[in-house]
C-alpha cells in the first residue's frame, strides 16, 4: 500500500505476538502424539488429559521446555531460573478444559533482542517475553441445507506452543514482515519449528496503533489475529495503519478490538472487543509445580545452538567475499547455507562467488519450478561441484552447463555421464570454428554488408548464429576471437 502524503504526519507503533508450535513428538502436558491436523483424521490423538476430563493431572514435556530455552537463548533473553504455569480462563468451544495452561507473571524468559534487516539498514527489536503454553483445538464451521453447525477436532488441543512477544518497536509493515521472516529463520535453524506457515505452525498477531509523529503517547491499538503468511501480514498491517490514520484525521476514535484479515476484500474486519489481561482471571496452575531449570542443563543447551542466520550472513561476506544480497539469500535457510559451504569445501579451486551464483540462480530456478522447499538431494553437492569443475576446465561452455544441470535435476545423472551420452564436449579447435564462422558470414551477405556500413552491433548476431550452427558446443571465447578476425579482414578488403 502506497503511503499518501497526509499519512506522513503520523507514526505507526507496532508490537508483535507470535505463536509457534514446538517440534515435539508428544503434547505439552500428556503423552498423546503430535499429528498434522491438516491431514490427520479428527480426534485420533486425544486422551483424558488434553480433553480436559475431571481428575487428570498434567505433566510438563521436557523436550518442549528445551526447545523453548533454545529459542530464548537464540534471542539473547534472560532465562528465569524458575517460572510458573497459570490457568488462563476463558470460554470457547475449542478449549476443552475451559482454560488454557500458559505462563503469565513469571514466564520462561524475558528481555531479549532480535536484529532485523530492513531497507533502511539493521534494526534491533526488543523481545519482552518468551513463554510456554498449550494450543487449543480446531473448529470447523459447516453450513449445509440451510443449517449451520460446528465440528470440533481436539488433535491440536494440548500441542506445545511458544509465544514470543515484542516491545512496540516496529514502525511499518515492512519492518513487521522483516521481523517475522527473521524469527521464522531462527526457529527453523534451531530445529524448534518446521516453519510451514500454510499448516498454521506459526501464527502471527501484530498489535497496531498510530500517533502523531513526535508524540510520546501511544495510541489505541488493535490486534490482527492469526495471520499465517508474510503477504497477509504485510498487507493487513499496512491497511490497518491507513485505516487508523483516516479515523484520527476525521476526528473519530480508534476502538481497541481484535480484527481479522479478509484476503478477498483486502481489509481488516472487526471480530470482538479486545480483552485485557485481567479479563482472563489468571491464577497459578495448582497441578503443576514451579518449572526450575538446572544451570548445567541451560549451558548444555547453549553450547548446542547452531550459528544463527545473522552471524552466518556476516561470516559469508567476510570469509567468502560475497555481497550482502548473496549472503542473505544463502543464509535464509539453513539447508541452503549448509549446501553452499559443503560445495565450497569440496571445490577450493572454484570461486565461492561462482558457486553462489549457480545455487542462487540456476539451482533455485529449477527448485522453484517443482515447488516446495530446497531439496539438496535433487542435485547432490558433489554433482554440482563436478559440473562446475568441468565448466571451469573448458570442457563445456556456460550454455551447455545450464542444460546439463537441468538434466541432472530431473534424471539424477552426473555431469560426466551426460556429457559422454550427448556428446556435449566443448569444441575449441580453431580450424573447425573458423569453418563455422566462414559459413555463417557466407550465408548472410546482406547482414555482412550492413555491418561493413557501420552497424557493428551485428557482431553479436553473427556470434549467435555461429553458436547455433555449432549446436552450442563451440568455445565462446574462441568464436569471438575468430569472428572478430574474419570481420576485420572483411573491413580491410572493403
């Protein structure tokens, strides 16, 4: 959404809440399996604990706590040595117990930071808190034959969640998107979450307010609920900023409420008045003792953390001489960064920039054609290095290498095998190439005359015709050299 001139008098102030499912095998407080609720049969992973039956006792999932600690450490948070679970009371049909077990006054961690990259450079976003909780069930609303009803699936009820809450440090839709993407990358790097937003494993809820530029007083905020794509996140925040500014300019009030994003209409819509924390009537969970963390265990988790995306991005620039764009693209996904570094390690004779270009260009292009995530198995590292090595030796040219890579991608064959099968070795024999050049010039007398009259741009056209006649196998450097020699000779004769 393009900012109109009158919006320049206002400033957006935005905080973000993110709910991320933790990649555990069992639920937060029981032994039920975590299943993919988008494809699993309804209500197959339910027990008396996650169904909220009377008399049952929850037990904390150690693996969920470990994943929560991993993220808190990655976000440079203060880990509280002791945190507490609480009951967050509210009624909704997908909440089987009538309350959600969460953390409130003393969360797992607090006071962290995350550095993001924006069009204006780096920006630090303060993390207010990181806490553990359980997910709710899932409602499906049906309208059939004029009758409406709802179905409940409790497979998701009790799945471990991590809630990450920022301070209101963001000021634009672009910054909110950058924050969400950076956080997702860290969740994936650390093995905390799959990052599959289409399946709802990450849900983003920005709190948006606006105020007169220069004012210190925060405006009334609205919360946009359950966004699960970066596109919807950026569009909804941009719309909400403009909507609130329009209201204030017209002398009307912004109502504190929860809003949803209507993709078809391209706007936010009111859902319900926003509850304050005290409306949830939090009180300590009587069935769970305080969560006490062993300092030695915390240190063990800290040592297990991988190199994080921002640090790796900076290292790629200094160690491999990559520009900022290539370093960012390569480090956005851990699997891609690992693939690149493995290729560099196996090919010290090749320029890291060359390897980066082929991964970010040709290989990404092929991956995008089939959809899905980057799959290093489609072209194993050693196969890519083999291809780039024969290209570097001059056995094949650039055009042929691209065609071979596409064939490798679909067939799984290696470069030397395909070169032999298809007879694709590059031709560098000067006499053979001279014959092709002479043939092209002899078959195109009108173009030759036009060239001799001063239209020297035709040299590139002649080059293309020679490469076409050679079936793309001619050495481009030799073709350029001999073509220029023959054209200069024709100029002398004219």
